[in-house]
């Protein structure tokens, strides 16, 4: 699968592009849906992004624990999908 960054670079003549909050939310939601299915997608919601930190809301503490335990894996998947390091941490909000 091609990364979103390669798409952005083609559109911008090869220059690196800053990825906006909505794109990160979308990619994160896709990764969550792939990892945890529909239930996870409903329960885990990105709410805020700043300084490469994604703040996430959870419907239950169980989901917060699940994301905290697997945050390294989730960060790698999001960064890989985008094609650059856009996340360094995931925190509960």
C-alpha cells in the first residue's frame, strides 16, 4: 500500500507536506477500525492533535488500557500509513 505522503508529494511537486489534523484523525480511525473492528472504532475517538501528540477519548477505561498497551504499534502503523513521523505519542483526553 502506498503512503499518503507519496500522494502529497506528487500533488506538491515532490515537496514534503505538513499533514493536517483531519488527515491524522482519519488515518488513526482507519487503523483502529482494522485493529479493533466496529466496536473499537465507536469506542476510541481522536479529539485533539498538537506537537505530534494525539489525544484520544474513550467510551470505557478498558479501551484506554488497550490503546495504552499497544500505543507503540498503533503509532508505527499511523506513521507508516502517512509516510512520515506525524505521531510520537497517544494520550487519553
